[in-house]
C-alpha cells in the first residue's frame, strides 16, 4: 500500500527489496522534472503576462517527467503485489479473556 499511495519505492525498501532504490529514484526524478517544467512555464507566463509562444516545449517536458514518474510507480505497484503474493499468512493470535475484561 505504501508503494501505491505514499511514495513509489518506499514500500519496497521497507520490505527490504533492493528494487525500491531505482523505483524511488524514478519517482523523485519524474516529480522534480514535472515541477521544473511547470515552474518554467509559469515563469514565462508571468514574464510575458500571456501564454508563452512555445508552450508545447513545456508540455512535452512535463509529460516526459510524468512518464518517468509513472514508470517508477507502475514498477513499485507490481513489486508490492508480488510481495503480497509471496507473503505467508500470519498465525492466528489467540487472546484469552482475563477477569478484568468485560
């Protein structure tokens, strides 16, 4: 669940899988790449006070960052599913009632 909803690769690292390192790296690089593309677009927008004429460059750069992020995310989701598939069921815990419990 950590891989899918918190940070790609982090759940794999918590499960002591080395594949979490490149997953986390892909996610971070992709997120930074998208952020930089958006920041550059808004910087050009504010400088010109209108949409920059070469807006497609920013769009393609942002989409490339999204693709890198999604590659790490998809890989981490499959790794998390594989970890769950290989997990053994836990032994049932038997709790005995004590006199002070209702």
